[in-house]
């Protein structure tokens, strides 16, 4: 994108809506995305920072008046400067607290959407981190009313303690900072300044509760926190109004240095956007996520992260089945020259194409817990395999039939003309028929039906040969009996060859189903192991943050609050132990075996084989 575009806006009725043009742009981005959203009061320089992250002087509108210039949520997608094959998605939000708009509810939803869509959330404020600044961040205290983690409220008594698992990293950008970074006369870092500002006060009075509440929310919701304190970019207010037109040498060096550090931090530490369970979000998925949340808000419901993920999974998994199947169909057509010489040759191409199709599905799908979508992919690929197999046979049969017609034309004409109904005619017929067979066999590329069509032709000529044999007076009756026996024996041998080929083709079909099952199991196991590692990392990160927060509370003698966290930490330990167990992997693999009996006709005949195959994957 060479410039930003509005992603979420207000329609004429004042309701939020997603811009279709922006959705189309996101739908074309199949790469993982790193999403940076910035919020804050209007006219606090949010857009300037976002332009710098985009590596541009201009882009997001800065404005120079007392009104909010950015409306809704604007999006700018650029290549990530540090992460190869990733896209950096920058979301600049409408300035909060616009007196002209005066819509607190709209501010709440803009704030919530910025949190829900981002992997790093930047809050921009002016001056210092004091009570006034925290009061302006009142929207963070509304998040439990605006966002739900689980669809069933009774499953979680307090959603806030679980937000840390799914919320973005938090960066507080303090603009026009003029204070000296010291506490009790000792120098502190910007991060220590933020943590000092978030320190709770002891006591239970209403005033102290009001003081602590926004701080507790930030500490609970955003365990990963970072602070940047920017000095004023220019000394003159006149220059500040035209900052986007100024060269860097016209800006204050400390401001430029801090801006560079801010951008470097974002580029190096901002994580790829993920969903619950660690599934990586692409541009396509981000667009669907934005639409799902906005549609939920417009319906009057509260956005639920679990429901959103479930809805996205249904969309993505169906698309993954379609994409995998389309790849299979395209590659079969591209790699196969019909008819193939053998059934094994076609089966090998099928196996290679199916492997790639499964990989495409596995890479894109997520939360397919019942494996129905993976089973659907198995089913449609098997049906397509059967159709291609029938096509392979039919094209071979058609070609072979035409070849046998062409090479036997002279033989047929002479039979019709009675040429062989004479003394010595039988031997002449046999020699001419052998030449037909030789010419037929010499024709290349006939495919898997070559022997069967030839056998059908020769079997069809048995009655003619027998009639010619019986009328040939040059042969003795004994010789006729011997010849009849030879012809009968050859016919049986040809039938045996054709029957063996059919058995081999059937065996190839069964083998293809077995390989399909094994490939599905193998790739699913790899996928689940990767997901397990991501989930363990997520659980470890949250548990570390909870332990850190508990220690901080204990150091400040907030023992009651620290003790209340014991249950959360114990639950996390139990979840982690369950994730480390292999039992859930085994159960998922067994589900694929059950699905295979439905998706792969004939798989039930291998019921004794399936458990052996499955046990091999479970052990390894």
C-alpha cells in the first residue's frame, strides 16, 4: 500500500462498519501480520509515530487544528523491515475525547477494537504519567464490559484474569515529556517510571479503590509493558503544526533519537498476531476478524474472543479444504499425462499431490477439533482420485479401442469377405491376427487398459477362429483339437493377466487409501506438536507474568491480592501439565482414524491395519 486506507468507519447512522476496499486488500495478504495499533487523545501526535513506523514522512493525516483529524480506524500495510515474509499492519485510531463528536460509546468501541486486533497496543498521551493521564485511560477499565474471553460466563468468574493470555503487548508513549526521570533522588529508566506510576496504594477506602482500579487493570490485562518518554519535537508551536513537512535536521535531536528507539523496539519485539492457541494470523484472517467483531458490535452483542475464533475457524477451515482440494486437482492435471502406463504411476502422482494438499490444509486450518474438515478434505480428494482413476481407465480404453480398430481393419475386411474360408485359411488367419497383435503392442502410450482391450478383441475373435478352423480341410481332426486346446489355453492365460492387473489396480487403490491415512496422521501430528509448543509458550509467558505480578504485590505488602492469585497460578500449572501430556495428541489422531472409515470407502477393510499404523505414530 502506498498510502493508508480507512478500515473501520462510522456509517450515516453512526454505526461502525468495515470498509470493503480495506477488506479486499487484507484478503490478498497471505503472509503473517504484525499488527500495531495506537490510541490516545486527539492531537497528541499518534499519526506521526505511525508514519515513522511505515518509513514515510507522510501518510496518516496529522492535522493541525483542535479537531480530531483521524476518523475511525485507518490501516496501512507495509513490508515488515525486520521479519522476512511478514507484513506490518499499522492501525491509526480516531482521537479519543473529540468534543465535537462527543460519543463516549464510539470511543469505547474504537479502543476495544484496537486491543482486539493488535499484537502491540500503543497508548499515546501528553505530559506525564500521572493520575490525570490514567484517568484519561479510563477506557481500559471498561474492557471487561466490552470484551468477553469465553462464550459461557459461568466457566470464568472473572474474565480480566484471563485477558493477559490474549491481549497485546502494551507500550505507553509519553509525548512532550519534560520531567527528570528520578524517584527519591535516584535515576530510573522509562520502564521503571511506568511501573512506579502503576504502583498500587494500600487501603480499602473508596478513594484508594478508585486510584488503584485503572492501575490494576493495566497490570492484569497487559503483563508485557514498555514506556517511551519523548521530549518536544520542536521548540516552536508554529513548526509543530507543520511537522510532517520538516526535515529531520529541523527536529530536536533527543526527539529523533527516541523516535528511532521506539521504531527499533516495535520492529524487533512486536510479535506476530496470533489467536488463542497460538494460531498465526494472516492478512486474510485479520480482515475476517475485524468484520466478525464489528458485526457483533453492530448486533448489540459483546464481542467474545472464543466465539470470534470459532467463527473464523469455520470460515478458514472451509477455505483450507477448498484451497487444498483445488491444489490437488490442478497438480494432478499438470503432472499427469493421461493415460498412464500403469496404475502405480498414477497412484504415485496422486500421493505426491495429496501430500501437498494436506500440507496446505494443515497450514491454514486451526481449531478443527473434531477433524470434520480434515475428514472432508480426505473425502473430496478420494472422490477426485476415483474420478481421475476412472478417467485414466476410460482414456486408455478409448485409445486402445481405436488402435485395435485401426490395426485390425484389414483383418476385419478379409473376415467379412470370406477370405479365410478356404483350405489353409486358418493358418493364414492366425498369422494375420499375430500381425495385428504385434502392431497393436507396438503402438506407444496405450495406458493401463492395453491388455484388457486386446484380450477382449481376441476373445471376440474366438468364434470366428473356431469357424475358420472347422472349415479348413487341410487340417486333420486331431490337429484341429490340438489347435482348439492351444487357443483355449492362451485365452485363459490372457484372462489371468487381465485379472491380475485388476487385482493390482484394486491393491493400488487400497494402498492409496492407506498412504492417505498415514499422511494425514503424520502431518496432523507435526501440526499438533507445533501447536502444543506454541500453547506451552503462551502458558509459560502468562504464568511468568502472574508470578512476577504476585511477587510485586508481596513486596508492597498487598498480601491478600497476592494470595488471590494463587488459584490462577495453580490453574495455569494444571493447564500446562495437561498440555505437556501426550494423551490429547493420541485422542486427536484416533479421531482421524474414525473419520477415515467414513471418508475413505474400503478403509473399514483395513480395520486391523489402522490401529497398528496409529500406534506407530503415537509411539514416535
